[in-house]
């Protein structure tokens, strides 16, 4: 039975990945931060899921989890590492507290590398193990290709993850470990309930108060109408099992208008269209 580590597995995309991988015959090591989430996973999936308790910012806890997985694998190769854990910090960059920006990068970029460094030897990037090399699947976003206003910190983290993944993919060729990026657009998960409760009070009195409110309202409404996390889970399964998976797997409703067209239009035109829609044009 192939084994896979999935981070951020308590809800949303991570939970959907765990469910589909279990259905597909994988043993899943699922990382969560709360004992209650670990109990819920084992109650739902039984022995097919082994919870790992750690936060992506806790190096000691990650190292302990990697040692636990290594012991349980007993010399076998880990089949995959799905880096799903992360968060989005909203707000205009001009007024975003540096502490919030640093937290965004710490979790979405540094935390991902910290996990990769801990588990890569189990994937085959190190000493000899029994079985073919595993794969790394990094959960990026269309925001890793196109940066939207008020999501600058998040886009920065995902652009960073994209660059890091490209470098890793080329560096890990020597070990036969592949790196695949998943790039979801909007997905209907509990994140939109949290987003709706976002406090924009700190931006009152700035030029971004009204446009930020419009952006938040649009995002919440569109997010709740979006496809469910199961579509992302299917892409993750493809990344882990296809003989030669794409380097990037975008998940958008309309590939041309929601993904390809943005790269074809002049950047200044995209800027103007975005500013007009949100009310960011000069008076």
C-alpha cells in the first residue's frame, strides 16, 4: 500500500484529498493542528489514516512527525507529499501590517520548505529506500500566476511557492523525485465563511475602504458558487499517479477566460479593467 503525507487535512481541500486517497487505496498520514481534528479523521477513515499533529511553523513538531512516518514506513519509500496547509491574509499592501505579511510568508512559503526538507529523504531524496521515488505536490493557486488587489500578500506567497517548486523540480531530478503544482481558482470551502467575517476596519479612512469591501463581497459570493474541493482532490490524485503528470495543473471553470487569456492580454489593460471594476481609478 502506497503511503502519502497530506498537510492541512482537517477541512476543505485537505480533507477532500484524504478521502479520495483513502478510497484509492493509499495509507494517508494526515497533518492537523488539533486533537479533535485527528480524532475526527480516524473516526471517519479508521486505520487508513494516521494523524500527524503539527503546525507548519513548528520545526521540532515537523521533525518528530517525519521520524514517526519513517518508523512506520520501515524502509519503504513514501509515495507522496501533498503540501496543502496554508492561509490567505487579505488587505492592501500599502497598509498591511508587516507582521501579517511576515506570517503569510512564514506559513505559505517557509513552512512548505520546512516540511519538504523534513520528508524529502523518505521520498527517496537521500539514502536508499525500497520502492520508486515519491512525488511532491505543492498546492499553489491561480494567484501564483496572477496577482489581484487586496490579495498581494497571498499572491506573493504563491508566486514564491511557484518559483521554489520550479527550482526544486530541477534540483530533485538527480533523485527521481518529481514536483507538481496544483493551481486552483476559487473553490467552495469553509474559507469563505472566514473571509466573510474579515475585519476591514483598519483600512477605513484610506482609498481602499470601499474597493476592499466590494472585492470581499464579490469574492465571498463567487467562492460559494465555485466547484467543491473534490475537483482539487482529483487533480492531486492525478499528480500522484499519472505516469507523466503535467508540471502545473490549473483548476478553473473556463481554462481560456479564467487562466490563459490573462497571460495574453497586455498587463496595462488588465490593470485598467481591474481598477475600473473595483473603483480604483483616480477621480
